[in-house]
C-alpha cells in the first residue's frame, strides 16, 4: 500500500475509529460482562494491524487510545500505549500474512486476538507501574484478561473484516 | 526499499506518539484542554450511537426484564415508605444532633447544602471506578467535594467542567477514606479495591474492637477530605492471619454503587 493509499484510507479509518470509540463509551461501558468492560478500542487497532498496514494501524491506535484516555481518570496515555503496542505487533503479523482472513485457517485470527485480549490488561497494569501508579493491579486483572480474551476471540473476525474494508478504500480510490 | 521506508515511517510515528503523550502527561493544563476538545469531537459520534443503541437496548431489556422491573418498583415503594417513616421518627434526634454539632463547631452533614445531580456516564474503563455527573462548576461544584447517595458516601469530585464533573467512587483503587466507628476513638483508613471489589482496610490493630456488621463513618479529622458522620461501609469480613499482630477487613460500601442514577454533591470543601 503506497503512501497515497494510506492517506486516502486515513479518513475512513479515523471515522470508524470514532464510531468504535462511541460504541465503547456509550454501549460497552454500561454493558459489563462479569463486571468487566470489553475494550473494543484495543481490538480495533489490532484488527487494522492484522491487515498489514502498519501506519494505518498506529494512527487508529493513537486516535482511539488518546481519545479514550481523555474520558478516564487513569494515567493519561496508558490506553494509547497499549493500543500502539497491539497495533504494531498485529501489523508485523499481518505483513507476514499471519491472521489473513482468506488464506489462514478460520481460527487463527480469533486466537491471535484472544491472546492480545488476554495480555492487554496485564500490559496496561505493567505500563501503569512505570507511570508510578501502583494501584492498578488491585482491580480484577485476571477477570479482565479472561473476559477480554473471550470477547476478542468472538469479535476478531468481524472487526478484521471491517478493518479490511476500511484499508481497501485507499487502494480502490487509487485504482 | 519500500519496506525500509514504511518501517522508518512506523517508527517515526511511534516515537512522535510517545513524545506527544509524554508532553501532554507532564503538562496538566494542556491535558485539561485536550479533554475538552476530545469530548467535543466524540460527542456527535456518542450521540449518534446512543440514539441508535438506546431504543434497541430498551426494547430488549423491557422484553426480558419487565417482571423484574415491576417487582423492583414495588420493593422500592415499600422501602421509600419505610424510609419516610424512619425519617419522621428521627427528626427530633436529628435536630438535637444538629444543635450540638453547631454548638461544638463541628460540621454536620445534614445541615450542609447539597446539589442534586444525575449520573450521565459510567466509567468506560476497568481500571477506574468513576462516574460523570450532569452539573459542574457553574452549579458550585468544586474538586474535593463529597458525593452521597443511596444511604452513604459514594465518592468525591476529582475533575470539573462548567457543565459536568467526574466523581471518583470510594471503590476506586486510588480512593482512601478516613473512617471511625463505635465511640469514635479509633480511626482507620479504608481503600477501594476496584470497580466490583468493594473496599478493604489493612493492618488493623488486634486491640480494635470490630466485628462483621460494624458500620464505619467518615471521621472528619482536621485536614480530612470529608465531613464527619457520612456512612461509608459495613464490615463484611474480618481476616486474621495466624501469628500476625494485625488483621484485615473486607468492607461492603453502605451506598449501593451498582444503582447510581441520582447523587447529591455536598457543597463542603475539605479543610486545609
């Protein structure tokens, strides 16, 4: 994907990111599963990353993370940092063709997302420790890891499909 | 070549992102401005999603939970009647307490003005127990003011905008409240344990006469964050490690934090 294609895909990607953010803030924050909020703002950049477009994934991670962080009282930038790490890791996998919806086995994308969902809260708590917030571990980190892993597993394929549609916009316009 | 360029671009973006985040974190003023701008940008999307999702959610919830809602309504009417009865019975005592508190120059929460507010948003994250409320600085709400509802202390204001504020609940991991019980001679500090985990107090001396069911209220010590006498929590469990000189308490908040719709912000500023 050339630079022009990425630039063209940026607008739809950011618009979808805002919609994901709105769903996160208005729906998922009250729809807690076992008391845990499913972090769609982490899954979305991960899904964009799996399409292999690193820059696009990092931009969606930054936008979703920063805007989400402005709505919480937790240390600013932590959600964005975790989203950036997930997006970058996914984009490395995506570039190798791992997790591709067409060529890989059906379960590869969901399993990768589940692994991401499992470790993301842990990464958040670890990053929080570096930000000198030592209290984050006192929440139910294990239940957050499990619920997010299951939710990411279930939502991985539709989100990755959406990410592919968004990232293909740039290419279609280019053609 | 192209891969090298995209790799460089990715790294540049990452470094710029981290640099921006660091600068924003270090400058609280910019952060506050950014919050307002972010709220402004996300609001139309939130509104759209809300308008679509809310009727659907109500439709499903109504279809599934109708009988529960009816029985809950009946129960609440009964509880309201009981509370009114109790209030009518207690008013002479309350007046007496208020008079004594005034003569001793101790703030009495019943006499402090409050602002009724509505909860607009629950915390969107797993790592912070907070709620957004419908009134802010323009209604006289300031950072540090206590918030009460459902029969006890709910939390305190941690951020304000002209038309809204953020309440940190007492169960938040960064929340701690000075409390007392019984004759008021012993003070403890209770801390939040996360969104669904209640509260706890650690390193309580063995000599402290406390048992499950004991009610804890704010101690209102000089320099304290809350006025005295606000019910905070009840002791759910007393855990004693063999050989230890202290025990740990598991506490259940007095206010039902799962059902927060309307709150009262006590217009009381912490003493210096």
